[in-house]
C-alpha cells in the first residue's frame, strides 16, 4: 500500500509547527493519539518523520512505499529517471535484481533503491578521484 502527500496539501504554518516539535532538543519524542495516549518514538521513526516534514517544507510531495513493493519496469525507470529500454538493458545485464511475472519483469522497490544508492556512491567516488587527480596536477576544477 502506498501513501502519498501531494505538495501544498498542508499549510506551511502546520509544517513549521511539526518541524519545531520534531526538532525539540532534550525531549524524548512521543506520539500522542486523539485519546491522549502516548508512546515514545524510536529514533529511526523520529528521523523518518523529520525527513518527511522537511521534504514537505521544501515543496516536495512524499510517498511512503514498503520496501517489498514490486514495481513494473516503467515505474522503476521513472524512479531512476532513465528510459524503460535502458532499464531493461540493465536488468538483462544482471546489474539489478528482478524476477519474471509471466512475461513481465518486476523489480522490488528495495532492490531499486539499493541500486540507485550504489550508483550515486560510484559517481561520488569517481568525482572525488577526479578532484584528487586535478589537485595533484595543480588544476582548478
């Protein structure tokens, strides 16, 4: 099940109040229900909520998608911002895990995000290497 909050669907002052509450220093974050019952938030959940609210403040929509969600090649390509044929080529090369559902390829959301994160890290490493070479050569980048 996917849950989406569209950009602009919350009032900016409400978002600011949420951030102030989530940023409260020295307090244990708690979730309080309509009946007044409260529960301490694990630090991981607190971090996720803070990130969600920060993205909303920046004007971005948010979708909460379980890691085990299965995507079509079109959905996966859109999330990676590549063409579907390019994604299919990556799948055929074994660069990204997938499975077949009949004659259709399916990709787990978690696998797609791991692939994306790996590619981002590879780009950052390559850029750092280029900067190091430029520094050694006395070049300005």
